[in-house]
C-alpha cells in the first residue's frame, strides 16, 4: 500500500506544475521534498526562490528553501513576486534555475510550485517533473558536504527596465486605466511603471491579500470581470487590465467594458511585434486560429500553430525563431524576454498602440470580433474522451482533420472547431470559430447534440 505522502505527490504533480489543496495535498513536507528532489535532478548551484501572495506561501517557501540549502544550493530570494519576475530573475542573473510558490488563478485553499531551469526554461511533465516526483517519493538524496547559503536578490528595478524596453516610453500619452491585480502581486510592478508613464490608475482589488476575499483570482471567468466592467464604464477609463494572482496572464477590457478575447489580443500584439520585427514567425495555440493567421499573414509574418501549453509553445518558438507567441488564455511569450510568458509587456504594448494610433481599443478589436466570431471554452463532461473524439472524426469525415492537440475539424472559409480533453477532469473542451455568428451558434447546437448523445 502506498503511503499518504506518495499518494499526495502523485496527485499534486500536474502536466505543467505542482498544485494541490493546502495542507491536505501540498504542505511543508511535500514542498521540502520536492525542492530537494529538484536539486538532486538538476544539480543547480544557484536558484531563485519566490512566492505569490497566498497565506500558505511563506510556510511552503521556508521549507523549499531548507530543502535547497541542505542540497548545497545557494538560494536567491525575491520575496513576494509574480511568476514572470521569477523567470526574469533566473535568466537576467544567469542562475541555474528557480522555484516560485504559487497556484496561479486557483482559489486561496490551493498552493503549488512552478519550476524552472537555466534561462527561465519551465520544467513540465515532458521535461523533468515526473523524474522529480519519483526522486521525492523515493527520498534518495545525495548527501551534501556543504550547505548552500541564502541572500535577497534586488531585482525589481532591472525587471521594470526590461519590460519598458519593449516600448518607446517617450511616446506614451496620458491615459486613464483601470488596473485589477485580483489581490495578487502585479500591483508593485504597475506602481513602478506609473512612476515613469503618464498614467492615471483606477485601482480595484489592488492590495495584496492571499485570502482572495472575492473568490478565485481568475480573469478568464466572466464573473471575475463583472465589477471591473462596471468600473470602466463609471470611470470613463481608456481600457482595463486584469491579471491573475501570479500575474503571468493579463486580460483586457476595452473602453466600453467589453472583454477582448485572448485570440484577438494575440493577433493585435502579433501585428505590433511584426512592425518591429518584419517577416518573423508568430506562434499561437490551436484552440482558435483564424484571427491570428489572418493578421499575421497580412502583416507579412509567418503564422505557426502549436499545441496548448507553455512547454510546447516555448519549444515551438525556439524551433521557429518566433518573436512572439500567444494563447487564448492570455499567456503571451516574447523572444526578447527569453521566450518566457509575461503579463506586463502586453499591458505596455497596448499603451503604445493606443498612444501611437489615437484609436480606442474597441476600434482595434471590433473588426476582429466582426470578422472572426467564435465561442470558446465550452465544457462537456464525458466518461470516455477518446471515444467521443473518434465519434466526432466520423461525423465530420469530409472535413480537414488535424490531431495535433485533441481534434481540430475545419471546413475552410465556413467554420472550424477544436475539441481537447482537459488535463485534470473528464471533460471535453470546445472552441469554435466561423464566418458568421449564426454559423457558430448553429454548430454549437450540432456539436453539443453529438457529444451528449
């Protein structure tokens, strides 16, 4: 019979990170053993260590730190920080890796670890997480002759300089912006940016609070965005930016409070990046593709479609020498930031675009909304995801079919949809796009009937 520790380690190691309910699943012991196993696996000499604002974060960080130091690793602490600050610290200071204690957009009861190696390369189940899990379960650690040491890393000013390097600061015009960090760690960076940019910040959910008093800090949820929508309308702001708790994602509302989907934001920012880097490749995930392909081709770039997930996106960026990548979830990746995802750079690029063109964000987004209507993130509970995907392939056997990630079915010029199995639940997730909203709505009913049959 496996012991409780082994069961917890099996449960909390996910596809892209380590995550579970504190303290039942992830706790001080699992954090300590995971950090030691990471050190055993990677053999790093210098590692950055930080955490998000969660109330359980300090206890987990202390035990992760103890595990690293016992393995002879020098720890460079960055304190309460965003995930992109952690990846910046690893790459900018030429460290061998990094760990941030975070559960991203999950509720307060969750916590976890995101793990990186040199040059801010994330470690996933395809690139080491499973090996780290097995080392932690076995507890087979090399005895270290000399413990590592710990010191604080002063990184914030350099981080601000780095993200500002993506825009022409002098060309930013005065703007009123609603900013919502969801009680997470984004506020300290936004305040620093506002010291050098002519911004009037309308703040909401701004103070760091690891209890997340208004619920799940997930800007992808319409319920989460509701009060920000009202504040945009009430304040007359130019737009709103909303981050998740670890601030590696930023989503946008236009001046009317309308959500600008991640696929449209990817297309908009891709167009900007191609103006600065003509002819380069742009990577986007497979969920919704038409807006990005359309704008990238029009701007003279090379559109590249990729499986969903950070490790796949970064691998594809490196292979294609892409300058930029985006996912519909709001994750955006930049070649000149070590291919890492970053939640502040998109915010700055939109400030630059609005300043340069004099347009409102709705005037940029509306043509995309009208030309590329879609529906995203529709979930269907199923007992056998593979069988349902086979049934869809049979039902649409005259279409262009792709199995890169789940199944993508396309009737060129008419409609296209992607269905993927969830990584964590027995669900199929549907994203669909078409040449008209009527077609999208009709096909949702058709596909729903097939899946639920």
